[in-house]
């Protein structure tokens, strides 16, 4: 069995209900859903840092590079949505 740490957290009731509903839809426990969601967020944050570092060394991404990245992200999200039965998602736009 995997080693796990236990935490006690406080969550506003409306967020707790939304998390419980999302976990239920995903067929997961609340704990599992929170772990998966936190891990996803950490990967996104690492990717953002990597892009910022790349841009510091190479200059900002061009509009064409951003468009290509968004197109690839849309394709990957559509494939993931198709395999999980989830609805379509849209990749985020670049923050100004």
C-alpha cells in the first residue's frame, strides 16, 4: 500500500459540494479527486514556469507559435474528452 499523509482542511460548503459532485461524476473519492486535481495544478504551474524560462532565454513566443500550441492543445483535449466521455474543453488564452 502507498504511504499517504493525512491532512485536515477547511472548505467552504459550496466548494465542498462542488468537489463532491465532481468526484462523483468522475467515479472517484473526494480524496482521490483532490489529489488528482492538485497534481494536475502542479504540472500546469511547472509548465508555465518552463515557458517563462524559455521566453527569457529565447524571447516571447510568436503569434504563430501560440496558435500552433493552442491547436495542438485543442486536439489533445478533444482526444482526452473523447476517451473519457467528457464534454469539449477549450485551452486557455495567454494572460496579458
